[in-house]
C-alpha cells in the first residue's frame, strides 16, 4: 500500500486526526516552511537542523565544526525513531548505527559505521576531534578534508592513542572526513526514510508512538 501523503491532503485535518504515517511525514519533511494543518503550523526539529546545516556550510566561520555535530544528530534521531519493516533489525541499538544500516544501507560490519559513531562520540561528548572506540579498541584523530573522494579516508598509520605519537606526524594518523559527502549521505538517509514511509515500509520505534514523535520532535504553533 502506498500512502502518497502530501501537505495539501493533510491541511484539513487537526493534529489529533493525523495518522501515524502522516505524523511521520511531518517529521521527515525538510521544507523551510511549516506544514499547515487545520489548527496549527507544524515544523520538525529535523527541518531546522537541515536548514542550519545548509547555512553553516555556506559560512566560513561555521562550516568546520557545527555541521558535523548536526549531521550526527540527524543520524541519531532517525535511528532512534524508526525501524524498517522490510529489513532485518541490526544487532546494535545505537541510533547512528541503526540509521546507517537502515537508511544508509551499509552492511553492519562496514567501517563507516564505527568511524562515524566514533566521530559523533568525540564531538557530542566534549567537542573533541579525538575519540576512542572501546568496542573495537581503536583510537581516532579526525580532521575536515573536502578534497578526499569519499565520506572518509583512513589514516596512513593507525594511531595508538599516544599524543606524543601525533607530535610532528599528525597527518599520518588522521582520519579525514569530507563534510560535503557526509552531508549528502545524511540527506539521502532522510529521503530514504521518507520514501519508505510513503510505501508503508517504515514504523515508529518510539515507546509512545506518534504522540511521542510529535511532542519530542515537532514544534507546533496554533492558528
């Protein structure tokens, strides 16, 4: 069954009349304008972060750090909120890892999952460019590099976690991240989730369902 949900089709409904699929549609909509329903204007936190990423990447003073944090937050939110009903559940419960598996469609053992998870841990825990993956006993030192071809590039040498090792040789031990490629992948994840919702292949993972999705992730303004 395909829902083909559109803004015009839900404009005559009140918030409490929206189906689960329609509330998901609201959440995953990345428009800069609010969605209009009968009794409110609705806009998700996801759409604000999406807009902020676009703005920050166009600004020299904000493009080197804040976009990474925001992109990781989107991955975490998507993986926390949703399951795919057409794909086996992954072995891990972390939101970022789940999102990369479900919507990035990476294999569970793909290196990108542990690398981006480690990037997120460093940035979100204490805004650090270094991170330790205790599950795989690996150390990472990250830097931005828009010139690499993929989302990331492995270092020439594996870092042992010693900062003396980095003295004068940091580049050899640095894992490079192309934020623009990273952005494209994350935005594709949002679109993938939205497409799955339109085709009845997405379900909420939240304990309190659509009500929790609304109160946690949607800003509403009464009309």
